[in-house]
């Protein structure tokens, strides 16, 4: 089931990689917020939305170009580590704070580029 129908229809590909990762970060923030509040249902839903956005980001043609292969590697590594953190054994030893800091940089750059 597609959650972000409008984005999946192609709008997501109009965003820069910084904007895409900033949006994923917003969903991860929600995941963490709801997990800390003890609402696993909402936390899991936010994480599902984040995973869908990761999927769309991986499928974005500009992120798959040969000269951008380092971008795709970063996207896939981040997704793998997030899945490990929220659903696995936390093999990579990440934390809520690490993920907040990781995604903050994308939000910061996207905001500057948007003139905010």
C-alpha cells in the first residue's frame, strides 16, 4: 500500500536529495517522538512512512546516476542502519540522538537553500 500517493506519482523526484533526506528525517523525528511517548502504533506508522520515502529516494533516477553512486550508497547505508536500530538488534550501535543529529544537517541545508 502506498502511503504518499502524490509523492510516489513523481513529485518526490522534483525534490533535491537534501530535501528528500530532510523529509525522511522529519518522519524519523516523529518515530522517535512517539516511541518515547510510548505510542508504538504511531511510532511504527511514522517509521513505515520513512521507509517509503527511503524507497522513493532510492528509486529517484538522479540518485541512481553513475556519477552519483556515492549518494546511493549513503542512502542505502542509512536505511540499513535505521532498520537495524528500530527493528533489529542495533548492531551499528546508533541512538535517537545520533539519528536526530544525522538528519538535522539535511534539514539545515534544505532550509538555507529554501531561503529560510
